[in-house]
């Protein structure tokens, strides 16, 4: 039997050590959460406690999409089905075989509604997003090998070139032809600013941020930018800066000064399907909070991938916009950070201070 007072204390304290030991349901919203859920705190009279997610679902509740309680317990009854379905998609993404939601649902033995919900909770992406990520990964590999663009698009399983070009800004960071040419003729504007943790260089295409890195000098950062995009045309931002880039720079500068979470910023980066899952999860971690590499691995539905998560964090090309500094070791140590442990410590401390400052008295408003 659960001790309801201890459970409520864990919920009000957002005690992460209790994640996986029970879940709580909010009857007014119809969702259930892990104890550490960062959402607004519910009124006690609206909360029920359950030993397992299955018990909560029998009461008609659904899993919270923010804290993903199923990932914390590893008890999603559809986890194995989704894992096998992911393997099937990877094998067949470029085959031209139908990978529609209806076909995938039939193969998994679930209704389209339940597959969509379980797949997103476990894999971190919808089935459609996962199919496209796998196809885009194949496309990148084909383009890097020198295949003609049309052939590469066909081999990757895309039905038409127009679909690829529509998604180029969110997956390749450039058109297929530009990617195959190593970024040739892609224009990048950049600017360096002073920050409390050293020089920060911000580079962007017209689609979003493609380079956000800390360094010791402007010269060092310019060299890193050109190494990252050797065939692109990179030039300092003109004064006054183009409006979108200036807004992004202002948002990052404001975040570094206050520690308060910046608005979502568009990013223009290249990623594998796995990196995309990890990076999307990192962007869901609330400012002022941290997760362990193992928690991230469980959160994306791949509990054994903690080391791969660490590699994905280390390969992140846009600091802050993809907040890899919010991931630490299981024992509470900070772990690695490609721009230095001390910077990571300062960023986390500033975010925590900003989160406390942003929380008004009586933040336990009902939901």
C-alpha cells in the first residue's frame, strides 16, 4: 500500500528519486505523471496515487507527454512492440514499402491511435517523424558518397524530390545539392558577443542557428566555424544586423545575463535519427532542471543507450539552443561538456537562479 502523505510530499518536492516507484493522476486533467513532473502542481483533492501506470490507465488516465512516466518505469506494455517496429522501419525506410500509420499499426497489432500515443511516449517521435528521420539519414549517407541527388532521393525512399526540399531546412540544414557539395554557396552570417562565460560566437543561415559555440577568442571561434562549414560562405553580420539573426542574438544574450529560459529558437543543423531524438528530448528539459544520461536514454525509449546519449550531447553544434548542459552523470557529477566543465556549472547555476526568480509565491496554482 502506498503512503499517500509520503507520495504527496514527493510530488510537492518534485523528488526525482521516487520516479518509477509510483505515479500520480490528476483527475481534473485526465493525465498521470511521475513524481518529479515539472508541470504546475495540482490541488491535493484532485490527485490520486497509483503503484503502476497500468492502474492509472485503468482509471482512464493517459501518460503525461512532458514527464513521460512510462519511460521512468519501463512498464509500457507496448515497449517491445515499438522497439521491433523501429527496427522494421530502419530496415525498410528506403525500400519504397508503405510505412503509413495504418500499415505500421497493422504490423504492430495496435490501433492507429494507440500506436501513435505509445510510439511518441517511447521513441520521442511520432511514427511519421521516425520514418522521415531514417530516410533522411539514408539520404545523407548517399549524398556523402557522391551519388547524384535524384538517385540519392530515390534510394532513401522518398516519393518525390519536392518532399525532400520541403524538409531540407529542418533535417539537412541545406538543400540536397548544397549538402552534397559540402555546404558550397550556403551563406552564414556570424557575430561574436561577450558573455559571463567567455566569448560566444553565433552563426546562422536564413533558416536558423547553425553554430553557437563558446571560446577563448574571436579568432579561435572563426576558425572553428570555418572548419565546421569549410565550403560555405561565412561573413560577419553587417551592422545593423539582419532582423531574424539580431533577434536570435538578443535572445541568447538575454539568457546568458539572466539565466531565464529563452524562447524557442530555430536551429539549422544536420542530425542522425538518434541525435534528433536526443536533441528534441534535451529541448524538453525545463530550464533550471537537469537529467542524467541514463534518464535521457530511458526518456527516448532506449535505456541501454546512455553512452550514445553522451556522444550525441558531445556532438551538439549549437550550445544553449540545444541545452546539452542540462545532462549530468547518474551520481550527480557534472560529467563532460565540450565547452568546459566550469561553463557547464555556471550555466546550470544561472538557470536555477533564473527559475527561482521566475517562480512567484504560491506557484502551486491548480491545474
